């Protein structure tokens, strides 16, 4: 305790605190009321106004950064002092008239000097920027003047060339107008030939579409018959060949196939005892079925050129026969069903091909006539491109010349 008491005595004797407060406003009075020790236990030093020498020295020191001339700096310090004294005089008049104090402290003077310095530096920066822009503009004008002088000298040297270029351009424009008329005439001729060629092409396309439409009627049956033949195997053929007493449906189908392949029948006595000779197709059918290429021959059958005699015979005797139906033939033989479908498909295809054949001939004739027409049209198009190429080149030359003349005129301006 003795040591702590000694410490407190030393603190009281040697510790000094300085509290700086401004008398401006109600804050100072409020603190004095809240903390009476500020009056009872402290020594209050009231700083009076700075003398003129202090004001001058402070202002001179703070304005050194502005780098003003000595005479101008002295005038600025004088103005700052004048402002400060003027405010002080007005504060006294304010107190005498209204009995209210307005404190003018050294801080106010410092703020005045700092504000003046900042405003001076800001305005100096703005003025220097404007001056630099003005100087740069003058330099650009000087450079432009020198450039214009050089261009005027070049223009005098190029004046004869300008006159020559203008004359050539006028002649070129006349030539372009003449060539344009020729190009338009060529275009009209090519357009007329194109119209003729397009009409012929449309006619040929119509014939082609008609042919394809007619062929579409027979193609499904033909494809079905081909698929049926592709499903047949040699074992199926051997079953039919091995028949000793084939059903009537099998005989009917094989007879139709023999007729289609133009195989002659054998003549035998009528087994019914009529005493007449009849045509028997079963023996030739067995030989035909024994051929290893039988199915291949049917698949590659020349259906485009079936003799009229054969197809007429098949159509009249077999196609319209009530038993010559794939569904009925299927009941007696799976293999003969496919052969029956093939015969019926050949009849349908021949009927369609006879309608289409003249149209195919007409299509070939139209294509034969269209080919030279297209060649002729292509030659005229080539001529037109060649004729159009020249004006295009001339137009490019014209543009270059016009740009050159425009450049000269701009330079003169």
C-alpha cells in the first residue's frame, strides 16, 4: 500500500494532461456542466487572438506550396489577414447588437488559408489544362497548314494528269452506256431461249411423271412376285417336280410358266378316251423344274419385251381363269403360289409397259430435243457473261477514276 500511495503521489505531481476545446457552440458549455472538475481541478488558459505577425507567418508558411512569386504571395497573405480581421470585427458588432457571441478562432484562420490554397491549386490546374489544349490546337493548325501547302504543290504537278483522267473517264462512261445496251439485248435473247428450254423441260418432266405414275401401278405386284420367288428354295421346286399325279392347280400354274418361257408341249392321246391328241405341259414342266437356274431365269426374265402372242395367250387363258388365284394355288402348293404371283405380275407389268412405252419414246424424243437446246442456251449464257464482264471491269476503272478526281477536288478545297 505504501508503494501504491507513492505511485499516486508521483502521478499527481508529474502527470499533466492538456485538453484543447473550442468555445464555439453549446458543446463546451454542456461539457462544463457535466464535468465540473474541468473548472475546479484544471487550469484554464484562454488563448487570445493571434497577432498580425503570427497570422502573416502562418499564412506564408502554408502558401509556400503554391510556388507563387514573392510579391504575389505577400498580397495573398495580406488578403487572408484582411478577411480574418473583418470577420473578427463583424463578430464584435454581432455581440454588441444581439448580445450573442460568435467566436473567431485560429482554427477558422487555418481553414480560411487551407481553402484558399486548395481553390488556387484547382483553378491553376484547370487553367493549365486549357492552355495545353490551346497550344496543342495551335500546333495541329500549324501542321495542317504545312500539309495543305505540300498538297497544293502536288496538285499543281498532277493537274495535267487530272485533266487526262477526266477525259478518259468521260469516254469510258460513253463506252459503258453502249455496252450496257448490248448486254440488255443479250439478256433478252437469253431470256427467250430460257423460256423455250424451260417449257420443253416442263413437257419432258410431265411425260416422265406420267410414266412413273403408270409404272407405280405395276411395281407393287412385281415386287411381291419377286419376293415370292426369292423365298422359294430348290427343295420346294423338287417337291413339285416329284409329283406323279399333280393337282390341277399345279398343272395350270406350270402350264402358264411354260407358255411364258415359250416351251412347246408334248402331244399325247387324250386319257379320257376321246381319241384326240391333247397338249401336255407336265413333261416339259418337269424338265424345266429340273433346271438349276430355273428361279434365276424367272428373276431375270425380259419383262420389257414379252412377245404379244405369248402375253395374249396367258392373259386370255390363265389370268382370267377362276382357279388361277394365288390364294387357291396356295392350298395345293406353296411353291406354285409364288410362280402364280409371278405370272400375274408379268401380265400386269406388260399391260402397263404397253401404255408407258409410247410415253417413254416421247420422253426420249423430248430429251433428245432438249439437249441441243440446252447446249445452245449455255453458249448464249457464256456469251452473256463475257459481254457483262467487260462493263464490270470498266465500271471498276470508272470508280477508281472518280475516286481519284474526288481526292483531287478535296485537296483543292
